[in-house]
C-alpha cells in the first residue's frame, strides 16, 4: 500500500476534533497559556508605557530636562549642589535671557525673580473644618512646631523668600500641585505655599488642603538709617493661599507671580536713606530655568551657558540613573512574564504527552493507511499551535484590559499629585508579539510529544486497546 500523505487540511481537522473530544483539558491548557500571556502583556505594556512617559518628558524637554541658571552674585545657597558649574560674574537681565534662548539646543527659558519678604500667617492659619477631616499621616504629630506653638496654630512671623515665576509657563518648571491650584497668571493677590510652610505649621503633607483659602500677609522690607536709629518699613500686601506645591524652581516657601515678586524686589532695592539700603542682588532676574531640547542636549547647553558667563546646575547624573533603572525594571517585568509563559508551555507539553498515550490507536490507524511520521507530527504540532494561538489571543486581550485598569489607578494618583496622566495606546508590536510568541512557544512545547507520536511503530499503536 503506497503512502498516503495527510494534508494540512486533514491535519487541522484532526486537531480540531481532538480538542473537541478533550474539551475540558483543552480549556484548562488554553487558560494556562492565556494567564501567562496576560501577565506578560500587562507587564510589558505597563513597563513600556512608564518608560515612554518618563523618557518622553526627558527627550522632548520639560522640567526633567531643565537647567537652573543663576547670577554669579546670587546667594550660593540658591544654587543646588546637583552638579553645579560656576561661571564668571554677570548679571541676569533680559538681554542675557534672549542670548541664552538663542543658544543651540535650548527649547525655552523661563525667568525667575526671588524677593526676601516677611510672612505673617493668619490666626488660625488653617481651615479648622477641613483640618478636622484630614487626619495626619503619620497619625502621630509633634506637640509643638519648630516655633514652639501647637500644630495648626499661627507661628510667629518669619522671613522667607517669595519666588516669582511666569505662571503662564509654569508647566515648564519643576512645580507639582499637592492641593488646590496654581495662582492665576499675573495676579498680585494669590500665592501658593510649599511643604516647608506646612512643616512650619506642624502639618503633614496629606493635610495640605487645610491651608487652601487662608490669607497671609507679606511685607517686602525697606531700611531707613539716619545715623541715629535704624527703622524698617514694609510694603504690605495680603494674598490668598490658593494651593500647596512642591517646587524646585528656587528656594522659597511662597510661590507667586513674577510681577508680584518684581514689585517686592524693586521696593526693597529702591528704598532706604543714607547707608540703610539692604544689600540685595541687582540682577533683574534672580535666575533662569532653561529647558533643553532633550536629555542628550543638556551637557552641550550647560557648556554653552557657562561660556556665556553664568553658573548652572542640572540633575544629569539623576537622569542617567533614571534611564538605567527604567531599563532594569523593564527587563525584570518582562522576564517575570516570560517565565510565566514557559510554565504554561510545560502545561502544553504535559497535555500533549497525555494525548499521545490516549490516541495511540488513532496514530496506529493513520500509519496503517499510509501516513508518514511527519504527517503524524504535523497533527500534534497543529494541536499545540491552536492551543497557543487561542491562549495568546485571549491573554493579550486580557493583558491589555489589565494594563488599562492599572493605568486608570495610576492616572487617579497622578491627578492627586497635580501631574499629567498617561495615555495608554494600543502597542501593535506587543500585541502581535504576544500572540505570535505564545503560538511559537506552544509549538516548541509540542515538539517532544509530536516527535514521540511520530516515532511510535504502527504495530505498537494498533495493539493499543
């Protein structure tokens, strides 16, 4: 009797019939593959989205790709010690800002104006009703603040810095809203306070909303000295606290508009009689926040700014570390998902080995009518590929749904922190790779059972009951 080849259509028909006859086992095997594919897809999508979100922030410019520039005459404490590069003395004025803005690799330059001011908190400095609804985290708070008053009570007036920024461009600055909102652009009667202000009141970060809506009094100082006595006067203004922020634009517990800070600074700089003038920096701007076109441009931009004549600081080492850690996280999460897929493939191998034992008579019949070893192998490989493909499709869909659910939770957290959310797209390479990978891995898992079935002698197979 001549050999009668089993066509692909015949092999597919036999594979489908076998899956139907052993439906329960097939469902369990598909579920194992689907769960593994779900884990792999969800982890890779989440890790990839997080990496893309952070690296996009770095590569496209923004607060993470920012460089702080200060006038050399400014207080050295104004320069963070991330990786500072000093430059020769030079004022920061509008001409300097325009010159820096024209340097290659610079996306934007945001001016900053800082002014020393006296802060008088209201009494009480918080909304008692809001504070009562916001338990401290941690729940135990000190009995007194650094000023020696009870938490939530008004501390003594204190001197600090009003940081003025261009509020229309605050999205380009390292400013995060913790509670409330940012002041309106150009306002003179709205400010935000920082976490340092909360600590001064003995409040925890999660109690930030309690200070929103309160009114503080600020006084820009001016000194008069007639040789007989020294007198201080202040330019007093009242401002409503509309939000609480975490900000790294410059040192200071009060964040307001650049217009309000400039008025306060000009008042202090122009005042006084005789030798009573306060020594303050004369630069029109206290600093500049330079946004580079991307992370790869930071070093070159910093060098160019230094050559222009200013001190700079930027978290280059931090950014490089973030990139490395993101890559490690991505590799680890992908490896976890791949291990889960390997475990599922072992389940496929076990299921097909059991199928070989149960289908010995069928194998014998196929060989008796002329089927070749490769024809028998084809039938079992199709069994495995169908299991892998169906499990891969179900797992990919479930994985994307899982990632979507996680992204909703993440977006809710980011919104609470005043940050932009992430948009989860449909990553076609990951979707296709998950389905194809599951199918190929199932084929590899089915290779051993298929080889065993193909090499089974026809006589031994026909003797099976």
